[in-house]
C-alpha cells in the first residue's frame, strides 16, 4: 500500500466528482468532521456535499500540477498542489 499514491488518487477523485456534480462521492469519502476552507469561507461536510451536488458553477477542466504529500503524523498528511481550472460561471467561463 502506497499512502502517497492513494492520497493523490483520492484528491484526483474529489476533483473528478466536483466536475461531475457527484456529491455522493464526497459523502462517502469525507469524514463527518471534514472542513473546507476557501476564499468563500468555511464549510462542513453537509454543506460541501450539497454544494457539489448542486453543481451551480461546474468545473469543466481541472489540471493539477506540483502535487506533494507531506506527512504530519502517522495518521495525517498535508497535500499541496496547483490547480488550473475552467468553470462555468453565470453562463460564461472563468479560469
């Protein structure tokens, strides 16, 4: 079992689910105490699943680069990367 490979595959899966509006994927893989912190604020698991399911501003392209997995403890790690994306916003695209 390669933890780094598994974590990066999970991160890719989350972006895929985001593009596809697959909130059920997020519901399955996120722990109940999950939090997302973004420029839009902080959201818990229920809000994350709802937002992804609604897919109001869908990503049409997500290209990840520079992925790194930094172990923090035996049970945690920090994943960093850059994502270049295209999203549909208000009928147009945003990058």
